[in-house]
């Protein structure tokens, strides 16, 4: 599992900034697809507890686990004994971009403060949308849908990783995620990732440069590659071919 939070630095950040909320994605984090190791989860909660801070757990990808993900860890909220974790999830990514239905779970003082806001916000969620979501998740089709998505995400992940290894050996994949729909690819030192992303767009494939995903200066150039929007595996292969043309244009070696 990828260790994406260093508790010692988190403690120092709380002390230096006076922040009282830590926003995190402990499972299948965007963009790396990494997950907190069990010990790291407890350390993050301890750091927040010591600072008197809340943890906002963005659990957006729990239902985007791949077929080979294995048993998933519990939510941070399930491990929280102090009511410091606010858990957020939604049906949007697993069901449909148009199904704008989410859930917020909290307890203790946090729940009391959030409930007043949610009473107003939830009142304006269209009733047909709520009924659609309720019927979907309680139908036999829901389980079949989750299994189909898990299988397809694994197939697409492997297809994209294989194509990248064959066509673009200059890109590295230090971590093959078991959930989500992104690959986080490392680029050779000195690569202008912004120029590469622009060249890729001219070639007809959209990729995201890594710089915006770093809160400070990036240690190395990266690209975020999504395998969810493609209509088929053929389109994924075509996307890699177009990315290879963009890499050749910007001076990166291709196979």
C-alpha cells in the first residue's frame, strides 16, 4: 500500500498552521490510487486527535475497487472513537455522472453542526433523483453492477499498463492501483509535463500533467492517465499510440 501521508509532517502542519480540518482520501487516492496502510490510518487519526482537528474522509472510490482488490479496509470513520471523522461518499462515480446523490456521515458535535446545514441542502435534492437512487441500490441489479464495474476496471487497468510498457518504456508505473480509474505515471527527469500534455491533446488524447496534484514544488514530472472514459479497449490502445506520438514530438523515447 502507498504511504501518502507522513504523520510526523501532519502533526507539524497542524501545529504550524492551526488548521482544524484534514481532508484525505485514505482508499484509492486520486491520482496515485494508493491506500493507507493499517498502521498509517491509526497514526493519522492520532495526529488529528492530538490537534483537536476533524478529519474529512473523502471515500469516493470505495465502490470503484477492482476485481483483484481483495478485502477492503474499514473506513476511517469506523475506527474513530471520538467523533472527529466526517465521512463523505456518493453514487455519482459508480452509477452515473447525472446521479448527484451523496452521503455524509458524522456523529457527536460534528453531526449536530452539519445536520442543520444538511436539512436545508437535502431539501432541494429532487425527489425523483432520490427515489431513483434508492430503488437502484436496493435492487438485485446493484450487486451485478458492482461486480461488472470491478471486472471492467481491472481489465482496463491491465490493458493500459500493458500498452504503456510496450509503447512508452520511458514512463514508469511505480504503483499499479487496485481501485479507482487512474494510472499515475512517472516521467524522465527534466520532462516538461505541461508541454507533453499539450502535445497529447493536439494528437487527440487528453492526459493531466502532474504539477497541480502537488501542494508544493513537485519532486518529479508525472502524468495522470484515466482508463474509465474510453469506449473500449481498442480506444485505450489508440490513446496510447497517440500519446506515443506526442512523446516523440517532445523528445521522449518510444518503442
